[in-house]
């Protein structure tokens, strides 16, 4: 974690001063009405949110320091419900949907709310958050927290949020997932960068989740580069199980220096030379990245990975990235690429990790293309479908076939939602193509195709 930068601290102090000198606060202190506190929220929380989003985008390692500043009573409890929710969702949970470690930051924010002069108004905004945080926490931790609160009114409110039904795992899972959905578009993740093997093992899941999360959105990651490179050059971490995935994610998605890239090459090369079974470990990690919803392994990400692979080392990793260089140079739609993929594929065992990675890589390129193809360009889908068919024939794999089928159907559904005139040329072109192609590929039966394009009578 990092200390809060002076410019952010000054900005916060200005907001706090504006709150304390506002007519709204004076009126609220005079009347202490819920309506006036709501006006305080509407008047000042947008300014806090604007600063919060700036810090979260540019310097996410300063978020905890920012949130601690907001515990100052001078902010009158504004924005505390929001950061309480963030603290609840940052905690790492296990398969039983319980926190792996005690969430002290959650406790500190909750205690600040409990001690706030505005507790009666704040509590109306935190009920569900407290229920989630309590459900994920251990009974001992909860008991100690509640014992530390002397205010009977506050204690009664918090005890009420400790619900027995969330002792059941299924209810706890449902509660957590429903709550998480409310924050799906909000940026609040942060992390700690380890310096020792023990720290890495303790925080590896949170760190991996964080660096993966930062890859899929248009965040400014400049402030993270120095931390990532320090991680790469820390030889004390090299042999830890999670380290390989970390350096692969870093190389694929972050603009680290050439010196750091050379260090990754050295690390990988040493492992490849010293352990004949390392390729299996490498491809397991690569496959998990291809299949992870947290990252999108694009052709560019694969090209980046290829640059740190020493191809003078004769092993299956070199073979794979030599092929991928062909894919990226000529494009996955090129006839020579399709032929090269077929030659490589037949040399491997059908269920080999290498072939699984290859199938997932090709599918990810198909998916990226079709997900970004607008409905006006459906003719391009008709053309590239020939490429899809070529790979279907090459791989002869049910999982790949099903993935292409689902991908194609999603796009056709988008088209039919736009081209609704059944007598129009666009609709007829789509119908003609789908009827012929999907039947040949086994994507749909004749009856299913008839139903797809059936004109339904209005009631």
C-alpha cells in the first residue's frame, strides 16, 4: 500500500472545509433532519466520488490511505457507506464463503460509523453491507467486534444484521453474489505487493485478481509498473507456485521495461533447462489464462508472451510459440496459417495441453472478432464462417465446436433483433445463409431452423 499523495490530501481537505463551512451543514446541525442530511449527501458525495475514481484509476495502491482519511469526523460520515461496501468485497473468501483473513479495514470503517454523530442517518444505508460482512466473518471475530462497542443503540442495530439464515452456505453464496452484482461497474480493488515468499503465498490470490482486473479496463497502470518490476526482480519469489502465473500476466498485459522482459526470459529459460516437466506446468497456467473470464488473451497478448520465450531451447514451449508467431504474422484466417495449425495439431496428442491451448487461442481470436463485429457487417461473418469451418474440421473437438456454435448463435440473435422485416433483403440473406450453413454444421436441426425463422401469429 502507498501513502496518499499530497495533491489528493489537499483536495480532500478542501472538500472537508467546504462541508464544514456550508450552509447545508449549518442547517442540518440546527434541525438534524433526515432530509437535510440527504441534501448533504447529494451536495458533497459526488465530489468525493470524483476524487475516489481518479485515485482508483491512476494510483490504486493509495485507496486504503484515501479511505482512512475519510474516517475523519469532519466529513460527517459522507461516503462511508460506499467504502464500507468496498472493504467487504475486497476480502479474500474461501470455498465456504468465509474470509480467509480477518478484515480489519472493514472493522475500522464500521467502528467509525458506529461512533459518528450521524449514525442514525448513516445506518439506513449500510444494512445489507453489514449483513454481507458479518455473514463472511467468523463468529469469534464478530463477537469480539460487538463486545468492543459500548453504545447500546449501535450494538442493537449491528446484532440485528447478524442473521441466522446466512449460516447456511447456499444462502451465503446467494447473498454474496447478489451483493457483488451491485458493484460490477465500480473500481475499488487494491492490493499489497509482497517482498517475501511468505507474503506472496499469503496474498497471491488477491494480487493475481488485482493485476488481472486491471488488464480488461482502460485504467492508467503507470503507477504499478515499478511495483511489478520489483516483483519480477525479487529472486526470493521465483520458486513460489503463483509466481509463474504472475510474470506471465505481467508480460502479456503490462508495459514493463526491456530489462524486466529480459529478466522474465531468464527466469523462464532457467526453469525450462532445469526441469524437463516445466512445459506441462507452463501450459497448465496458459490454459487457465485462456479460460479465465478475468482476462482476455488477445493475439497481442500472445505476441507479447512469445517475445520472452527463448526459441533456441528445444522443447514444446518453443514449438508452440514458433507456431503462434506464424499465426500472428500471417493472421489466423490465412490459408497458410490454417495449414500450419493443422500440421502442428496432428503432431500432438489430441487431448494434450498444447492442443488445448491452441484450440482456446484460436477460439479467443474468433470470439474477439465476432464480439466486435457490428450488425451492418454481417457479410464479413458469412466470409469468416469458412475459416471457422476449417478449424472445426482441423480440431474435430466437441468443446471447440460447441463454443463456435454458441458464438455464432449469439451473433445471429443480434442480427435478427435488428433485421426484423421478414420480406427485407437483409433478413432473407441471413435466413438463407443460416438455414444452409447451420444445418450442415449440425448447429441446428431442420425443425429448430424452421422455428427460428417462423412467423408467429399475433394473438
